[in-house]
C-alpha cells in the first residue's frame, strides 16, 4: 500500500512540472508580440504608454528599443520591426532608399503626439540666489534672436551679432534680475553642445533646426551654416562641442562638463523625466516668447511653448492587426492626456487629427505621395478621427 502511495505521489509530482509547462505554453502561444524601434526621443513615451496598454490588454507583449529615427525608418521598411518610430520627417530617407518597400508594404506615417524642444544652459558662476530662482524665465527665445541662435550653433560666425555670443543676448525684457546678475550673463560666452551627425542622423537635431516655428528666411543663413545642421560639419568660429545623437548621451556629456555658458537642446520628454536633477543643479531652460517651458503649453497657439516637434510612428496598414489596435489606443480616448503629460509629451488632439486626416481614415499610404501628379505636401503628417 505504501509503495502504491509513493508511486502515485511520484506520478503526481511528475505531472506538476508538465502541467506548469503546459500552462506556460498556452500563455506563450496566446501572447502577441509587438516590436517598436527608432527614435531615442520617442522611446520613453512608448515605453510608459505601452506599459499602461499591457495592464489593460495583458495578451500583448510590446518591446520598445532605440537606435535613432533613421534606424526606425529602415527597420519598418525592411520588415524587421512592426512599428518604426521617428521624431523627424521620414520623407528624405524613404525617397532615397525605401520607396519600393514603402509601396509594397503600404506603410503609413502617423503623428501620435507632440514633444517640446528645450534649450538648457549652465548659468555663470556668482549669480545670486534670487537670480538662480529665475532660470526658467530670465532668458527667452523669440523672433528676433532665433536666427542668431542658429548662427551660433552652426559654428560659423557669419552675420552673428556680437552680443549673441553671450547668454545676455537672450535676456528677457521681463527678466526681473538685479544688475549684477545681468552683467554676469552679458559677459558669459555661450558654448553650444551639438549633435555630431547633424539632422541626417538625429531627429532632435532636425527638430532643433526646423521646429522653432519662427519665420526664418532661408537667405538669413549662409550655405555653410545650413549645411552644418544637416551634415554635422560645424565650424570653429564659435567653439562647439560634439555630442552623441541620443538625448541621454548628449546630456551625460553636457552635464559632465557643466561648463558655465554651456547650452544644449534636448527633448521635453528627457527634460521632464530629469526635472528634479535639472532644478537641483540650477540648470536653466530658455523660455519661448517669454513663456516658460510647460508640457501642458506645448503647441498652444495663444500663450504656449511652441518650440515642438511631432512624434511619429510608421507601420504597414492592416486594420485588423495587433499593432494597429495599439496605435488606435494611443491616439484614441482611452489613453488620457494626463498619462501623456507624465511622459513629457502632449497627446494629439481631435482637431489635429481632423486637420491631418486624409479622407478621414488610415486607408491611404504615404506611398501615394510619390506620384508625380501628387507630390509630397509640406504638411506631411497624417492622422485620423476616432471612428
């Protein structure tokens, strides 16, 4: 009897791992994987929002990896990723390399939200405590000085006004600073920290050059100044410091140097995720037309922070697919604006979607825009309504 009991007991224990394996196998078979790859700027948003999505729909396993906007475009074009992410216009890369894949796979570009571009700076040594408390309002970017900023960051001093070589050149008329702090800013040279590959490799670099939404005549910049932003071939007239493409690595180099007068452009998502450290270390952020940076105010036409860029995803059109349902959730009513703002971005609005929508649906791929009779328009973003 005891032997029979032991035999049954051994059999039972032997079945347990088999049963567990069977359960795991069933769960594994029923799990649907969605891969996303591309812009390091888009990565933190999709990571946090995909986590929220997985809490609601645990049957989906979403992975998000970086590699740059260009990498995201190539991976979705070659079929190695379900979703590509880009924080820049994919047109040039697609036109030059991936037209065939774009057409064959019926790939579409969808703007899911907006992200600010922030200009951070290290204040001069010796500023008063009161001055350090105003580092988000004392300097501002506006229509007058934006062109000077680009000249400065190009590394070429062509037509660069002398006062704009220093932080004081961007002083707000409403800075509220005492005279000593103003003098310190006026005498503190700016050291631009730039992306080594220019806009060719960095979506953030492309957005820095094109996303200020100030009216800038192309003739106001020389050819070599414009070329610097595209290729990363910066001049030496103004001392510029090359950084990596990714926001995190660019920040690490900037923060490690912590050079007074240092100035760098970073995505609002990165800034929002590191806001406590930025405030603790007394690192300033330029205002926009005297409006201090705020996630809530990104792309606000009245009194907003309008230095921003689109957050794009690219995927093959298939309305029944898991990846498509995920994107619909991202831009639909079930992902809240509050969830978005916690990531440092602003969710696309219904008004945005209506103005971007092509025939009110996702039915038409970007590939149609390569038709010579229907050239790619300047407004290259496309969305859809909530239907």
